[in-house]
C-alpha cells in the first residue's frame, strides 16, 4: 500500500497543498493523513473515494502503482471490479 500513499502525496504536491491543508479538507488530523501518505495506515474505500474526489481523480488511478502501464485495460478492469466488490462490502 506504500505506492497508494506515494500516489496521494504526488497528487497533494501537484496541487501545492500542505499535509495540514489536505487533512483539514478530509476532516482528519495531520498525523492521520501523514500515516496514509507513508503507507502506515491502510485506508478504507470510503476514505479512498473521499481522497479521489478531493483531487478530482479516480480511485483506480490512486490504486495503480506508479510506473505500471497506464494503458493496460485488463489491469484497469480488474481494479474496477475489485473496487465494486469492496464498495459492496463497505
């Protein structure tokens, strides 16, 4: 899950936001957000959706490991199916 945190950090830095600003927007503490970015804390699908919405992206794009082929439709389909299953359980 560390790459998920790295993707979130990359999105935050791209926006020019501090950890404190993002934590405030997510209504969580700065240490809690820091743990998400460093991969210490696993995030649930609800929080992942909230983060994706905040950054104007998809949950799938956050879940894809940086450097993996973005055009791999099979991988995207599998991620979307996993997302749907997790969402049904959440």
